[in-house]
C-alpha cells in the first residue's frame, strides 16, 4: 500500500476530520487554549475547488461547557505557493463581515514571509505605533514547514513540533519514532494508513493531486 501524503490538502482534511482527537490535539496545541468540544461545519471533501483554494476545515471550538462565545477556526494546508492575500481571502471571501471570534490556521509547505527562517507566526490586531493589542477576536496563525527545525520545546510548542515532524516524515522510522513518543502520533499514523487503504479516498486524492500538479503519495 502506498501511504497518502498528509501534506496534500484533501488528505490533511480527511485525516483530521476522521479522528476528532487528532483535530482537537492540533487545535489545542497551536492555539494554546482548552478545547472542550470540536464541531466540524463542513466535513465534505470537494475535489473541484480551484487549485489555489485549499481544502479547508471550518470548525467551531467550545473552550468549556456552555461556552457562549465559541471560536470559529479555519484550518488549511497549502501544498502550493501562497501570498498573505491568498491566505486572508480564503476566509473573507466566504464571509466579508466577520464579527465572530475567528482564527485562521494555515500550514504552508512553502515560505510566505520574507522571514524565511521562522517556523511560526501569529498575527493579530495591534496598534501600529506602540503594538498595543486592540482585540483578540481575530488572529492568523501561519506555520511554515519549509522553515521548520526541531527544538527542545516542551508543552504546547512541543506538540506543534510533533505535528510538523509528522507532516514532514519521509520514512517509516520517523513515523515509528513519533508513535513511540506520543499516543496522538500513533493514532495519526494509524488513521493515515487506514484512509490510504480506502479506494475512494485514493481516487479523490489522486484527482486533487493532479489538479495541483503534485504526486499525492507520501515519501514514507
């Protein structure tokens, strides 16, 4: 069996929507916030989306029971080059007036910033001259895999790094090492192997990879 590439946006979406525990772990790690429950608003797989538009997960997070101000999260992986405008437009073209608490998380295979050596960015609403925070109701998290290198991080940053290592893994040995470190990574590997064995997902991934001009098969 050829393992599908989790860096292909459609496979990325399938993996995280198939196992809610994986999605909750990724969100909790990146946002550094409690995640009580996760609701996927659009779990369907759409192959006919334009190549520049990612297969996106739209999610609502409740941070505690009876949360009356849930976070709406747009989670995407872009296998092809993107500009900051591309990333922002993926949200605003859906809903130009966003008054809800909203977070966009973009995993990128290529570099989008001139600070090419930086793995993680978090953009928010700040005053221009003294950097005073204005509101926490809108935030963009960007993770550039092209700039990733492992560190001695602990806690949430270490969990984010494990996800980066999982997405970049190029051998069974790397996946085995991750699985031995963390049960979530073991679940991620098992789930990836399961969806890779499904003919329907294989066909959808192949069609999406062809549309993007990619291979769609993991090197591991």
